[in-house]
C-alpha cells in the first residue's frame, strides 16, 4: 500500500511492473523496498519485510545488497542521479532564453516527481535514514540540482528577463513547489501530468516575475 | 538529535524547554516524542524510546497517553488546530483587500512552520502513521487550511486583484512553498524569521500575479 496525496493507502494489484520487460532481482528488490518503506518508513522496515514483499528470501536480498541501508542509499542515489542527468540534458537543449531555460527545468522537475511519485516522496522524507558519508554526498547532489535553478533565475534577473527582488528565495520556492507535486498528485485527477507541468511553468515564470 | 535542512543532526543541549514555565508531564512527553520521532520516524520509535527521552518510565507515559498512536495523533492534532486558529484570527483582522489577506495568510503559515520546525516536519512526513478515523479527520483539517488560501486567491482573481490563470494551482503552490520553509530553515541563517515571512509574502503575491 502506498500513501497518496490524501494520505489514504492504495493497494497495488498484480506484480511490481518494470516497464514491460523481465525485471532483474535488484530491480524487484528496489521496487519492493520503495513500496514497503513508503508504508512504514525506513526505520520501520526490516530486511525481512522487503524480502517478503519482493517474494525472495533475506539471503537472496543479501546477494544484491549488503544491508537495508545499502538498499535505501541505492534508491536515493539512482533517483537524484536520474534527476540531475535529465536536468542537464534539458538545459543543454533549452537555448539561451531565460524563460525557456526555466520552463525546461520546471518540466523536468515536475514530470520526474509525478512519474516516480512514491520513490521521490521516499527520497524527500528519508534523508534522515542515510548514514554518513552517504548522506552528505546525497545532499551535495541535491544542492547541484538547486544550483541549476539558481543559475537560471540569477541569470534571468541579471538580464532583466525576471524582475523578482528575491531570486534566491524564488529559485528555492520553485524547486519546493515542483517537488511538492508528488505529495498531492492523483493519477485519476482532472489534469494530465503534462498539463500540470505546463501550469507549473506558468506559475514559476510568475514567481520570478518574468517580463 | 534533530534533522536540519542539511540533514545533519543537531544535538539538543539541556532539558526540553517549554516557554519558561514548569512543563507538564504531557508536554514533556510530546516534546520528547517529536525529538525521537524526528530521528527515527514514527514506525521506528517505540514507547520505550519516548519514555527514555522524556526521563520517564513507560508506565508513566501510559498515564498520559493510551498508545504511541495516541501520542502521534495528539501532536498532529494540536499542530493543525493551532495553525487553523492562527489563520482564522489573521484573516479576521486582515481587512477586505485581497493582497492584504494573502499577506496575512502567508505570514501565519511561514512563521508557524519556522517556529515549530521539527513538529511541522513530523506532521508533514508522518501522516502515514495515523490510523483511521484519525487520519481522515486530520486530512480534513489540512483541507480547511488549504481552503482558506483557495478562498483568498479565488476572491482576488474574481476582483481582478490577482491575474493568475491558475488560481487553484497557485493557491496550492503557495501553501506548499510556505510549508517547505521547515525543510531548509536554519536558525543561524542570514535571514530572521520575519524577513523570511516578508519575502514569502512578496513571492506569493508574484505567484498569484498581484496587480
């Protein structure tokens, strides 16, 4: 069962889906972990809970991961690496216009958090579960993501494309509101993911005072 | 130890402070619970952990609360009731001007999340820990808070004080960004709480396209 924006749990039906192909043992374990940890939190989840959900023995889990912490660290690191990679790619093809660049960042960030709603919610709430030095490494990568937004907003204000008095706070607010979509999104809601991303592009441009 | 915006734990020094007066047993237990649950999550915290942090026996804890769930439910309910009460009061004294009303809402919401950073972070991450019917009751109260923002933003767009095309999404984004201050605020940061609240008032007015 997974938490939804309303906090009501939804039971998954059928096997854990991995994009239409045979999932590896590692992928099955990671998907099962996201499910179980979303329900009970990282500290409330045991290796046995994960193995049971994945339909494996704890020994089979230890074949792929050295510990429960290793599982969490892998989930968190793959998530932030994927987000960073998509963000860099989007910026490279966004051209030089500050509004276009901000729109590109917002689309990537919103769609990423809508596509992997459970994984990203876990990523937001379970930083406390990461041990050092993994925690500091993870937070540094999150800062890289924030810095890409900061750079675009700062550049836009210097070029007078954005008129906000508070570019740093605006940039953080944009990231927070785009991350927050994972906390309320419902696949059965009135808007598609793409419509939500488009509206957040408009909101972000308003927030930075786009000309 | 408590998680901070950087994810680094900070050890509290000295006894749990309750606003300069002798704290009741109940207050001590609630403060200790917020601390321990912030570190280990609700599901990763036992009644014994809470009692130890509070300097009490588990039996003494059960004198005040029927269960660990009762403790969490009390923390969450007191938080949202306090926020609702402050928000209603602020709206009553804000006058009729939509920008003034939005400024009042933002100030209350930001300051509340900065003042009780750990408690509100816990409130955001541990809705999953609430059992029914407590969970639905809590979520209904959160909806009341969102509805007060929705009402002000909707009224402002109807009276053409706010020009956003997307009043509903803008209102949700304002609440999310104001709630989010608890996730990054540092008491030693460059801005005071009041300065942060003032900047978020400006950001919120930009977000709704205030004239």
